[in-house]
C-alpha cells in the first residue's frame, strides 16, 4: 500500500477547509437574516419572570456573568432537540442560562421541560415575547455582563454554537 503524495494530502485538506468555511459563512448568513433587529432593545439590569409554580422572580442580568436566554415553545420539535445545549452551562461560573417558555396554553405544558434541562425554566408572557421580538422558535439571546444584547440565534443551536458565542 502506497501513501498519497504530500501535495495530494495538502490539496484535499485545503479543499475540505474551503467547504467548511463556506458552510460556516452560509450558516452565519442564514442566522443573520432570520435574527430580529436588536438595536431597540435597551440593556437590561434584571428580568422579571414567572416560575412554573407562579412565583415572580427577579433575575439579575448584570451580575458579572453573560446570560443565555433560550426562548422555546412546548410544541416546537426543534426546541426539544436543541434545548439540552443549555445543560452545558450548569454550574458555570461565567454564564447563567435560563429557558423561557412562550406560546403555550397553560403552565402544565411547560413543566415537562424542567426535567429536560438542568437550568431554571420560566413561563414567559406576550409582553416578553414582544419585547424580545420572538416570532420563531427556538430563539436564543446572549446578553453581555452589562445587559446588552451580544448575539441572537434563531433555530437549531448546538452546544458549541451557543458556547462559542458566549466566549466572544
């Protein structure tokens, strides 16, 4: 068995890198097109959310950590598949993550999601949905330490995709 020439190996590796770069550029363009315009969202210092038991909770956004807000709908199949990406941030010293259910008929529809993720699950409201301009699911907001919007992703997001956006 003879090994391919080094030049041949380099050409194949370069071709693979070009395809990979093209894929990432295409994915970034689709995400940019689908994401809502966040220029009108003022930085948040806190967010009031209802727990699934009905209690109001004040979530500090500017506590020195980035915040990942995962907006989902209980009927959304993509949400069910990608939601476990939030488990990556369990016990994180750098990032706080939370899931917010929207577009539901009653709180009972959101309760099964408490067992799918190891981060807090909250019940959102129509006001919150309008405030964050969520019209597709899942929508993931990543907020900087100062409460400003760093990134918005719409659709399936992998653990790596969410994590890399919390780094930059």
